[in-house]
């Protein structure tokens, strides 16, 4: 279902459109909605945002391609972005990032075979005093170590299993 036709997004879309003097200024929040719907910024999402804002899809695609918070390829259910910028690296972020990839059996930017987790490194997320840290689907998780991360992975796996059971009922 197109985002404009999905009642789940109607209020948010209208709020964003009302917030700006020119419709095109709403392109970034609408791209977030498209990413939320499809799991990444795919061509369908780009076309829908372009149509909503009377823009050319190429213009929308170029904006999505410029910013790292928009993904141009499918991601796992949990998108784990580990900060490895210098202040975090000084507190062990590189080792933590390498361990996490090995633990999940993925390369940089890769997704686990079950589609659960994508791991990639990012630049400073402005939580340097909480390293190692990452954002999971844009929510910060801080002061990490291997034990804490293993517990979180187990929790997220359990939650995903729970929600899949819920959908099937
Ligand atoms: S360097 Fe990692 S949050 Fe700032």
C-alpha cells in the first residue's frame, strides 16, 4: 500500500506538509516515513514522496542518496549502527564493532541470513561519553560491552519471534 493511502501515516504526512511554507521542504520527513514503510528507501517510496511533493523522482533520489540515515538497500529488522569515530574508538568501539560483526557472522554493512540484523559503522552520534554505543533503528544504546550486547540480541530475537507469532494469529 502506498504511504499516502495508508491511514497509519495520514496524520504524520499532513502535519509535515502543513509545517513548511513550500511542500518540497517536507522531503526529508516523508523519506523517513517511506523508509519506515518499506524498510529502506526503494524506488516505490521515492516515487510516492515525489508525487506528494510535486518533485521529480530523481530529485528525491539524490536527497536520499546524500544522507546516511536513509538506506538505499534493504536492511535487517534491526539496523545496528555502531559509532567508531575517534572518541568512541578510544573507548574500544573498533574492537566492539569487529566483535559484533563476528558474533553475527556478517561483513561491514551486511545482514544476517535470517534478516534480523544489519551491522555498519557510522561517524559520531554525539554520545561520545557513552562508548561503545550504537543506534538500533535510530534509538541509542549506550555503555555497551559484549555481555550487554548478547543480552540485547537475545531480547530482540525474542521480540521478533513474538511479533511474528502475533501476526500469524
Ligand atoms: S565519537 Fe562516537 S558518539 Fe561521538
